[in-house]
């Protein structure tokens, strides 16, 4: 194979002026997690997304299959940030296709593998914090805000039977999802372009944004929204019950509420999941109504 | 009969939407806050669907799918919750906890699916070595398998809940479930608060 390779002193089909290949890779990058498996994580999805570039630079040659095998090895990163690595690897494969000797070829392969794995880890850490850790919970906040502004409080009062319009109900989750997806798609595409432009550099894309400052700002914004929503919820709870209940009844309900929140806090401290608190709440409820034969009552409304 | 037909359609829709969680896109179309009202609208219980959906989402906010961790499945939980209410006739509170349990249990199925796909790696490699590349086929197969597994799981789980409701007097649980259910929004809000509070102190 080395002799055959040495005859190819440049890629027959250079990628650079062909935005079509990048666009095709971009569309395929939406399937990067298809076939996720424990042995090699996103390997199948990554190879699938990279196919247009490999076909372009190698054609249907032996080296095409060798390159494909290289990318069927372990790979795992944050799906929205995978564009950075895909673009980068596409560019490096283009350089690799132009390697003039076996030594140069082996060196390029080593660089490619190293850069790919290093970037995968870096972008996984950044992407997980931004998308899973902050933006996704923020879409829930957007949903709650839209519903509350639209006058739908059914998410807070479980016995409330007032049915709002389907449009309002759908507007909540869709508005958050639309904003989130627009941002995610932007970074998928921008990442691919950025990765392709600086292909081969191990810090490629890591300086496109001040990621840590961005993450910090998202945390602050998320925290402020969380507090705001909690305060609004508490205000609604008191407003709905203030005229209907005596002081002691209201205090009893506030006490129950505080009990659940305290249980959650303690559970988190002990490293227990939210399921532990749910189990505890269910057990106490069953004890009250089954063992103590408490009379059923309407808790909120 | 119409209810079974609706349950079948709902299960298939849940299977289709669930692809968005991992396999394709990740546009948040499979989040329970959306799956709940959509299936609720299909089954004539929009309000309960929306409520189940957002509460499941708030409760599951504690779980993040990093590093191959399989968190409870929100789409499955919302779909089972809605069908437990509309098909099996459970009160919303009981349907919610049933959905929550079903979503948590599905992570074991997901784990099995991911493990079974590991075995495909050798086959794919052998194909490529032999000069055959069928990645489109493998990607489509993985998506089809995942979607079918979710649809089947949602339908069978809801069917079991339906049968359980026929043979046991689950109404006896209603008062206790209602009390616990009424506390869930607060538990969810607490989860939302702690999620960001922890990040504030962690320093990115």
C-alpha cells in the first residue's frame, strides 16, 4: 500500500473550494449520535458525517477505506460541538491525502488522531456545560415564563382545571426549543467552518469565544430566572390561598411545602437523587391517608 | 377499540419524537413538556398532558446525559403518563407517578440497546475492510431499532397499566397520590433552583 500511496503526491479532489461537501457534512452531523454504543460511543455517527469529505479527497480508493477505518475508532464529544472537530478532521484528511511519503503520512495520521481526541474532550467539556448544564434547563424556564405570562397556572396548581388554548400550551415548550435549536444549529455550522479554516491546530475553535465567561454569564442568568420563577410561584400560591384559608391552614400548607424543599436539600447533600425525595413524599402521603385515615382534602385550590 | 388505536398512534408518535433525544437532531422535540401536550391533544386531555409533561421535565432536570450516562427518558415518561390517564383511566396524580417510573425504568432498556450496538462495530469494520461501506444502513437501522423499542415499550407499559387498573382498585390510592402530586411542582422548582445555584458556586 505504501508504494501506491507514494505515487499519490496530492489529493485528487481538494476540499477547500467546495462548500457543498461541508454542507453535506453539516446535515449529516445531526445524526452524529446515531448508533451510539458503549464500546466506541459516537464512532459510527462521526464516520457517517465525515463520509462526504473522505469520498471527496480519496475517491473510491483503498485509502478511502483505510481512512474510514481510522474514524470508526472510539470518539465521543458533545453533539452540538462536533462541527468543530468534523471541520478540522476534514481539513487534516485533505492534507493527509497530499502526503508525499510514508513517513509523512504516518506523522499526519498521528497528528490527526491526537488533535481529534484532544478537541473531542475539550469541546465535550465546554458543550456539556453550555447546552446540557445551562441552556436546556433555561428552556424550561422560558416555558414556565411564557405560560405564566399567558395566564396558565396549571403547571403550579395540580388541581386547577382551567384549560387554556392549545396554542398557549404549545407556545411554552416550542419557544424555548426554537431559541435553543437556533443557537445550537448556529454553533454546529460555525464550528464546522471554523474547524475547517484552522484545520490541524489543536486549539482550533477553542478561542472562538471566551467560553468560560459565557458559561459564567449563563449560570448567573439561569440563577436569576430560577429565583424569579420561584418567587412568582410563591406569590401565586399565597395570592390564591390567602382569602380562602385561615391563617393556620395556610401555615400548614406552607409548612408542607417547606418540608419538601428541606427534604430535597438534605437529599442533595447526602448525594441522593430526586427519586429519593419523591419516594419519601409518596411514603409520607400513603402513611397519612392509609395508616392515619386522614380525610382527603384539596391541597391548593 | 378507538382507545387502543389512539394508544397505538400515540406510542408510534412517541417513538418517532424520541429519536430527537439521542439519535437525530437534538432539537428538544422529545422533551416531555412538548410530548405531554402533543399526546394530550391527540388523546383529548391537553391540560393533563401539559401538566404531566412539564412536571416530568422539572423532576428530570436533575439528570444530565454526559459521558454516556443514560438518564431517565422524559419522552417515554410523558407518553406513558398521558396514556395511563387517557387509556387506562388513572387519575392524573397516579398517571404522573406511573409515567415517572416508566421513564426511569426505560434507562435499563436504553442501556441494553447501547450495549447491543457495540457488537455491530466488528461487523461494520469487517465490511469496510472488505471494501464495502454501508454506514447509511447502520445509521438507519440504529434509528429504527430505537424508535421501535420506545414505541413498543410505551404501548406495552401502558397496556399493563390498563390491565392493572381493571383488576385492582387503584382509586384507593387517589388521596395520597393527590397530596404527593400537588407537591411535585415545588420539588421541580427546587431542582431548577439547585441546578443553577450549584453552578454559581462551582465557578465554571
